[in-house]
C-alpha cells in the first residue's frame, strides 16, 4: 500500500473511498464494479472500539457511493493477516468463497452453500476463521441485501449484499497471526489511559441509563419522549407502544457484551445467544408499522438476518406498502411478508420503498433520500438531523454527522433542535470528524466521550507519525469531499439532497408540551445552501472546479 495513500486517507472508510477512484462510475451490478473492505491503523491495538472495518461500494439501491461498518473478529483477523484492504472486482460463474489464511489466498467452490441462510452458512464455515457471508437475499440481487458477520451480526445498508451476490461471492473467511504493535508503547499506554477515563466518565456511554446498560435500545425512550419516533410510515412522530422494545423492557432478556478492547459494551445478547437488533431495526418493525408486539418485532429482525436483508429498508418498504393499501401488516404477518419478499415477491416490494412507490405511482409515500430508506429518527424532530439526512452522500443516514448527539443527547453541547441556526457548520464539522473516526477504524459512539484529540494521540503513538486533531479533521474533509465528488460525477446534485414532501407539508405529533411543526422548506434550503458554501460547492451542490481529484493523493 503506497504510504501517501495511507497518510492521506488513513484506512477504513477513507482508504475504501480512495480505492474506488478508478471504478466509482461503474454500475453497482457490473462485473467491473469494486467493493472494498478496509481496516484502519488502530485495528489490532488496545485502542478502545478499534476492532472495526468499513465496506465501501456503489449502491444498487441508490447509485450513490455508500459505506457500512462492522466490528468484531473479522477486522481483527484481516489486520492480523497483514492486510489494510481487500478489493473485490469481477464475477464468478459459480458460487465461491474467498479464503484468506495469512499470506495464502484461495477462491474455493461454494455451490453447496448457495441457498443457505446466513446462520447455516456460518455454521458450515465455523473453524475457517472470521467470516462474512451473504444470505438468500444477496444471492437474488435484492437491493436491500446486507451482510452477516461471525457472531450472527447483520450489517450494511444500501445493498452491499446484493453486489457480492451478483459477483457470485457467498462468503469471505480470514485468519492471521500478525500483531499490530505501537511504535511508542509508553506513549500509547498514556494515551489509552486518557481515552478510557473519558469513556468511563460519559453518562451517555456508561451511565445508569446509557448504552452500556441498555444498548442502542436506550434511544427508544428518548425518541418517544421527544416525539421524534417515525410512526405509520412517518405520518406520526409518537408511538406509546414502543415501550415494549425500549432498553429497560429488554434488559431482563439480554446481557451485555463488548467488542474487543471496548469498555462500553453497548451490544446486548439475547438468551439464545443472538445479538439484540439495533435501535433502528427495533423502532421500524415496531413504531413505523404500528406494532407493539415484542416477540413479533424480534422475530422480524431475526428473519431479516437469516435471509440477509437490511431490516431498516425492509420495514420501511413494508410501511410504504401498508399506507398504500390502507392498513399496515400486524405482528403475525411480518415474518411471512419478509420471506415473501425474498422467495417470490408477489407485492413487488423487493426493490425497496423508492422502487415500489414509483411502480404504484405514489411518490407521496416514498420516505427515502437518494433511494435509501430513512432510519428511525423523524427529521421533524431535529433540524440538524433533517439536514444531515439530505446531504449524506450515501442517502438517508444520521451516522455520518450524528446530529442526535447534540439534538437528542445534548452532547457535547445542547442545540435548539427546532432551529436551523448554525446547523450547516455543525454538520460540516461533524462529517469531517466522523469520516476520520471511520478511517481510524474506531466506533463513532466513542466520540460521545473522547475526541479526535485523544484518538490522534493514540494514532501518533501507534504509527510513529504525528497526527494532531486538526490534521485528522483535514483528512476527514478530504474523504467527505472525495465521496461527494464521485457522486457529482455520477449525476447527483441538489435535487438529490432533498427530503420527502411529507416533512415540509405535514406536522408531527404534538403533545406533552412539545410542538412538532412541519419543516419550513425555505429555511431548510437556505441552510443547505450554507452547507454548500462551507463545502466550496456551487448552489447546485457541485464542484465548480472539476479538477478537484487532480489535487488529491
């Protein structure tokens, strides 16, 4: 790996974005398209929450450049095999498994695995190393298909599972024995102590009602109390029945586990050993569909993981279908409806909410941005959130700017969630910082306690090169701008950085002294214009200087 690329993009998401430079215009399902799995420079060290990787690809759901992250054994083993990145291109005529054992790489036949669920595939490959697999949804090229990693952890929105399925790749296994040793061990230990103290002092992470105690299900109660829970396909913003999957209700049925070297332990494991679904999945299969049945919600999430479907997009598509026909599926219908989407799709749902709404000529029901279904925080409940959804390069996601930190958790400082004042600058700064975090291979949630300053010191001690926080922010900006440039080259502009009309014309659910008005479209677009200005873009969200990439390493 050329040192200038590592210096300019670090690893993880940044390196993945850079390695797509020559293929960013290739259609997602074309054999020449590339999918990049990349780890960061902190992976394999004792840095908290650093056992992570990013997958970067062109989405078949939206056509935009998308990324997904996951922690666990796979990133650790990839780094232990001596690899910063794996770049997948081409197409196999028969199903295969990519097997990486240290310096040995094989492409093994996998015809016997084709058609198997994710859990059945993981069971067959047990003992081969850390594993990532696709399910039947990915095999069929369904644009909502996700991946599943060792430990039965589903991850990846925007159709990455479908891209691997079209390539004929059923699974990747990896094992290695190398150790990532810091260049300056004493300096590293000192920096590690600083990070651990900050994480332990964060109520949002390790407090009585924080993520360590309840996992991301802790957000269920917060969103409900602030009346920003998407309900009935975003017609409402309050659902009292969401308490059945809130953190306190699930705590007695689960136990906490932690990623390697992470003191927070925000993952909850159910009594059967299966990871508890995350907040977005729990909320969408509950409130978005108007379902208050815990067992039905968990069963729907489990069905998605088994089939290799993204639960957020799946639930959102079912919500659009429900509103179109005048009634939403109830708990007893969920698993059958999910299975039908993969097996035969009689309702025409497998293409996602955007494709379904186009097919039935009901754009008013399409709750997507750039074709990607909106996750489980209603944008009428936070205007920084609304802007973040709109401008995120890969489509509707709050994870690239995490505005819920200041609008919901009130960290590091509280902001007026019903005001656009200052939100463009906050989104720009947060996008830059979190792009750097993703490239270090650290978890965004760690930033609720620590900051780039502390993680920069960990990076400097690991690599022997100096990375002050301002240098990391500059790298993050480069990553965000490069991604946006790819999208503009692929035809995306301001009309793609837009929210569905519903949020501008219909208010949310008032109550408990909280008024949730419709978003003022003029104010939204004015703040989006300020975002473009801060990014050096023209009023249409494009780069006025088409030589942008020529200046980048």
